[in-house]
C-alpha cells in the first residue's frame, strides 16, 4: 500500500515543557542525578548544573570557565539562605512570590546571578510600591542596581511631591550632591519657590555644624526670584545663615520682582523659571502696566 509523502504534520506536545520542569524539580527534591551543591551559611541545596546553567548566565559562565569552580562539587554563595532557596525554587518552577520584604534582596541576587527576567519582574513589582515614606530609599536602590524605570518613577514622584517629601527625615538625610541634583531640576512641581527654600533650610538645619558651609553654594541654586515677595523679606531674617553672597542673591531676586519689564535682561540660573512657573507665572505687559498671565493692567 502506497502512502503519500508530500504532507507533513508537526506534533507539538503543549504539556511537555511544564511536565519536563516538574520532573526536574522533583528530581532535585529527591536529590536524584544532582551534581552540584549550592551553599549559603549552613544551608545546602543539591542542584543540576545543566539546569542552573540554562537559567543563569552567571552559572553558565562559571561551569564552562575551566577554573576550580567549574568542576567543584560545591558553590559558595553570599546571599541569605532563604533568598537562595527562593531563587532555586524559581529556577526549577518558574514561579516566585514577591513581597515588600524580599524584593530588594531578590534584586541583589538577580544582579549577581544575572537573572534578568526575574530582576525585571522585581522592578515591575516595586513600581507599584513607591510612596512618600520609601521614595528616597527606592530611588537610591534603583540607581544602584540600574533599575531605570523604577529610578525614573521615584525621581518623578519626588519632583512632583516635593512639598510633601521635602520635610521627611529621608530628605534631610540626603547628601549635598543628592540635594543639589533635585533642587536644580526644572521640573519640581511647586507653585512658588518658597517651598524649595524651606526644604533647603530644613536640610541645612538638620546638621547645621557640617552643612552651614554649603549654604552659599546651595542658596545660589534656589530660584529666589520666584519666591513670593513676603517670603523674600522673611528670608532676610535668617541672617545667622546668610553670607554676603547670599544677600547678593536676595538683592537680585527683589530687583527682578520690582522691575518686570526688564526681567528678560537679568540672566542667571536663578532667573530661569521652573517648568511649572512658565505655565502659571508668565508676565504680560498690557497698556504700560504689568499683571500675572491672564490679567490685564488697568
């Protein structure tokens, strides 16, 4: 009997992949065919080199490197035992439980083991956890571990909620470099510069002995011309902190506010409006008099 040879059919067993990993996971639990032991403190986890190498570029490089670790029956890891156990469970099952308590440790482990997919999942999880009380810690953590989306979200949160977060202990613990990074940003969302100056003042007074010397430099980055006029007078009462240069900046700000027609002639980093100011505080000259945007002089 002749059979047609032109028709081809590809059979795909949709259950095979899952079944295969389930079997490998059970083999690990039973310590069957395992050929390497991962160590963390007093914990030992028997595993299969080939499974570890498939999941992790770190293990793949280690096992093929030709150095001692490539053939050693044990591999010592520095992560906490419970984190290593969770990671191994993920490698063999593709499932993991992310919590606020374990996600940062998992990111650190993923960074070492080069588990990029899991690291991305941890970042996605943490994106949903950003709030006032953790935003600075999240921002620093994201920057340290190259979590670009998380770093961007935390930064935008800080800029948009400065009037709230600037008076937290975490803000006051920023380094001088970190403080400057934020107050220089055009996208701080405040209605006027009073909030920024108060934030800077709170930061300095938090460690007055060590930070007072930075006052002049930081003062020169605050957009003083966009403080309210009453607040500018209030600032002058803080003579214990202000240097001669600081008073020059104050004079620049009061001059800027007193002569709106010539504001365009005054050019410094302090006279550049923040993005939010450009929307709300543009000045118009109408009929020889000035008024806030949307208001005509009489």
